[in-house]
C-alpha cells in the first residue's frame, strides 16, 4: 500500500529550498521599491507608526486611544502634504545660469494695435466619471473589522524591522552617553566654580622688559584651604597639620562581631584634639569611592578577671591590650577639587569632635590607627575581660 502525501508535502520534497528562494526574491523587490521610491518609504513609516500606536495603547482607555489616533493621523496628513510640496519644488529645478542662451532681440517692426479681447464665461458641469474620489485615510477611529480589512502594504514588515534596528541603535547611544554625563557634569562644575589666577601685568617701562620674556598666563583652579599630602596614604588633618595613619596588621572584623582579637601595640599617631578630618590619598579609589566611612572604637582592656583552681576570683590590671569594638562613628566622604585621587572624610555635624580615646578608620576591612589625646571619659573606650573555663568574655567597664 503506497503512502499518501498531500500536495504541499510533495512540493516540499521536490524543492526543499523553494520557499526560502521565494522569500529572498520578495525581500529584494521590497528593498528596491523602498530605496527608489520615497513615497513608498513614507507610507511604510506611517503604517509602522499606526501599528506601533495600536500595540502601545492596547490597555489604555477608549477615549485616550481615540485622542492619540486622531493626533497621529493629523500629524501624518501634515507630513505628507509638506513632503508632496517639497517633491513638486524639487521636480522642476531652475536652469543653470551658465546654460542659458541670451536671445537676440528681433528687429523693431511696427505692430498695429488690436482691439481688446472680451472674456466669455460658461458653466461646465463635470461628468460623474470625471470626479476623482480620494483614497480613504484610515484612522484609529475605525472598527476592528475595518482595520483588518484595509489593504496592507507588503513593505510594512520589512520597514518595522529596519526602523526597529535604528531605534535600538539610538537607545544604545543614549544609554552610553548617560554613563558619561555625570563625569562631564562634574568636570564642567569644577571649571565653572574655580576662579582663574590672573598674572599681574608686566611693567613695560622697566629696563629689563622684553617681548620674548612674555609667557601666556595659565588659569589654575583654587587650591584647597588646607594642606594636602604628596605621598599615597591615609592622613589625619588636625589644626591644619597632616599626620599619617598607619595600618594595623589585623583585619577589622564585621560589625556583627562585638570585640576583635587583642591588639598589643599602642598607636603610632596621636592627635591633639578630636576635631579632626581625614584625607584618603589612594589610587584604587578613583571612580570607586564609598559614600561614607566608619571610625570604629578601639577599647582598652582595663582589667582581667580570672579564677584559680578553687574557683576564687582574681582581678589583675592590664595596660597593653586593646580590642576593636562594633561601636562606631559615621563620617561623610567628599571629593577634593583638582585632586581626583584624594577624598576628604569629615563628620556631617558641624563642630563634632571625637572623644578622647583610640580609634581606627576603616577602609575596605583595613584599619588605620590613631589616638585622640585627653582623659578617657566614654564608657565605650573601656572593657573588662573575664577568663573562664568555657571561654573568654568581654564586658563594658562600669567606670572608665
């Protein structure tokens, strides 16, 4: 028994690539038609705009869809009238002045005056076949059946594809430009806010004046009102004096950990007062600077409580042990004009001063140690250690 095949299956078996070739020919004809006929391109764009509007307003209210459709049709009519007028003007360009031929004046011949002509008028009634009915302009007010029944141009699909590619490129360019807008805005702001330094006018009457010695004055931005470091590092700025902060060998633990491992070395940097600002001069922070930086408390272990073999407590004072605590102060980070690799770290509260004690400036899990001179009065600066059989425990001192 022979298998039965439909006519379509037989055609596919006979020519498996016939459909692809047919599509390719249709696409090529469509491209040539749009390329050679601007009117076809305009009609295709109109159709794409109508279809795009229909998709975008599918979930809006009926009154809003009608309003947008009427606005689109009015815009299409205006663009089409303008394009037609421009094509009519470009179709008959003025002749080239060089190609004009100067006519030779004919000899003067006396001409007898003729009697003036009298214009006559008569009414002309056009025949019904002579009246041209304009093509219907489909608007978005038509019903769904009229929309589906109206003739569609074969170039609508290809035009949507081409215009979609153009829109995608425009959106990509806009996204790329927005990435550089903040940097450009900051640079322009610095240039506008900075005041140029104008060189003093030379004394022309002086004996040593020479035209060759004149040099153009270079406008430089104002320098910050405080000293800036010349070497990379982290510095404390107190009373207009720079003091370098040194990094601790231990990593700063997460804030969820109340107390860090003990620190046995004292601070190498001591500030005279707590009204201090900090300058971070590091190359890796360009374009990756944090918004805020924490100043963590480093509490001193005042005493240790231990128990002997009989369970009797033994309290002993300690003078060379500190622990980083979770208590902290939050400082704001600001850029320094003219120094893209420098950041100014200071408190948001005017006149804020750190209490006397020891601290670390935390920058990417790295602690930079310093001490504020003075008598320690804050309870957070003092802790007590308890060495028990089941572990070591810390508690805040009742009196620092």
